[in-house]
C-alpha cells in the first residue's frame, strides 16, 4: 500500500514539473496557479521573474465561509473574486497553471470564474 502511494506522489510530481517547465509568469502576464485539497481551493497570481506572489486567495477565507453550493460552485466564486482583485492591481491577462490536476471539475470552475470576471488566458 505504501508503495502505491509513493508511486502516485512521484507521478503527481512529474506532472507538476512537466507543466511548470512550460508555464512561466511575468509582471504583465502572471501565472495563475491552482491548488486544491479535499475541501478547499487555493489560487495565486505569481510573477516568476521576481519570485513574488501578487494576489492570493483561498476558499477557506472569511469571505467564502457562508458561501452556498457545492465545491465547484464555490471554486467558481473564488475565480471571480480573484479576477476582481487582479483587475484592481491592473492585471488583464494571465497564464493558467493547473499543476498536476486535470482540467475539469474545480480546476475548470476556477478558470471559468476568472474568465467571467474578465481575465484573459
């Protein structure tokens, strides 16, 4: 059982590094990175040239505590809120970093919410 979990972790790391080698963010077009746990979604806008996080947001923050709906609906709200915060900082377009996750479910919901909020991918 432990060997199976170690194998899954290695495969996830390999996928994450493969995506990360392709995707890089700048100050004008930062990297929108998405991470998730079993319950929450975490998003950040990162400038890789300076190594700085420009905007960070999580679904477990106080503004989403009373949010209604399933996890995908809350993830979409997180994407919209991130787009609002990015617009306030003058960011119009981003590069999407899905990490090791497939582009479906909560990851897709975050992307759709950010697009609805006005960010260009």
